[in-house]
């Protein structure tokens, strides 16, 4: 080949490569909780089951987007899959409170209108993410809690279940273990003000919350989070997930964000809105803003992670734990799922 022809060919391939790298556009990102998730503690069957359901969840949302539905529809469809799967701490498979109940929290937000809805401490709504959406779309409020939220969900025709529906053996055993370890640790920690202030001394049985951010064909973002909260949580405790700006936030001008981790730290750092603010007022990228916000959580002693997606399809999935169930799908339908660091 003549040198000139070769040069032209090289230039052409370099350009094509650059264009395809630039065009990698994510349309959805999900998480299934962060925590001490180690490969050595995971059986191949369990790992395969997680990968399968994360993939299924991404594909369910992607089908909505491909069909021209909204990012809200995609988030709801995706989270339904994870709420209905006992592997996650959301819907069926939610963790137990100290009193042996399943009290669920969820939130959803529309990046185009900045409308939001959330429910907290609900015990009979099969899919709390749908109740959050109903609060946003069918009421004049943003947040409803407890029996009021349950009454509302019933009135708008959502599926109501017996609280027993949420019971799983794994989570029940997790509660017994947490109660035992907390009482042992309470003795060891006697007089340790810091741990008393933090409330739960046992913070590693809480993970498995689910979240999703989607970007639809019209360029609109939506974000949602659903959780059972933290194992052994006290009566009436509400985490960051249903608090708009803490665990969930979405704005077309910046990004959609869903957090997972030790909720008290996410609430005190207003993590999701901080990421949006850093992008809006400091012109930081979604990756830079997410890192700063999560570092703050870490410095204060909190652990967890988050997912964020901006309107251009850039994604960030930082976490400061051993692992985080997570996955993405690009506009060409390519799924990527990861668990460990
Ligand atoms: N952030 C949730 C909560 O504190 C728990 C989690 O994400 O695992 O309620």
C-alpha cells in the first residue's frame, strides 16, 4: 500500500474509533445495594442469580424506552422487577425492623418537571415505587407515610398485600444475627458516645436497596429508589431513600441520582441534591460531583454508594464499600453488570 493511502486509512480508523467512543451513551443505570459483598462469600449460583435479575431489570426498563415510553415508565418497570425479587432489600426481601416488621420506603422524581413523590414506613403496598409515583401524579403532595400512604395506595388501586408477603427467611435470620451482635457490641462499646450517637451499632446488614435512573428518547431523566431500610432499625425510622435530595433526586439540567448505604449519613449530607448542585453551580461532571459527595459521606464515617446519569448519557457509579450490585445499558441495548470492586 502506498504511504499516502496508508496514512489516510489510519486517520480514518482513528476518527471512527473516536466517534464510536464518544457515542457510548448510557440510557439506564441501576443499583441493587452496596456493602460487604465479597466474591469469597458468594456461591456461583447466587452470583448467577444476581446477574440474571439485574440483567432482566435493565432489559425491562430498556424495553419501555425503546417503545418510546417515558423515563418514569422505565424506572418503575425496572424497580418492579427488583422489588418482586427476594434477593434485594426492597419489596419482597426487605429487611426487618427491630420489632420484626417490614417497613418500606421509596421515592421517584421526574427530571423534566422536578415533580417528585415518596412513601415511607409502609407495610402493605406490594410495590412501593408505584405508590411513590401515585403520590407524585395523583395527589397534591410529595410525601406520604405509614397508614395514610397505605390508604392512599388502596384508593388509587395499587396492589395491597398482607405484611407476611414480605417475609423471607434470609432477612429474618439477618435480624436475629443483628440483634445478637448489637447487644454484644453495646457491651463492648459501653460509654462510646460516637457509636451511641450513630444509633445503629450494627450497620452491615442493611444493604440491598434498589435504584434506577433512566434517560428516555425525548431526553428526559427520571430517578427512583426503593428499600426496606436498615436491618434492626427502630420504630418509625426513615432512611434517605424516600427523602428527596438525600437518597433520590433528578433534574434534566444536571443528573438523576439514586443512593444506597448508611442512610443517616446520606440525609445529613443531602447527597443527591449536593451532586446536582455541584454540577449546576460549579459545572462539575457527573463523575466529579458524585465522587466529592461520596467522599464526604466516607469522611464522616458513612458507607455506601450511588448511581448517577446525566442528560448526555454519562454515568457514575462510585461506592466506598467492598461491592455494589450495579448495571448499565447503552442505547444500543448492551448490558453490563458488576458486583465487586
Ligand atoms: N440507604 C438505605 C437506608 O438507610 C439502606 C441501603 O441503601 O441499603 O434506609
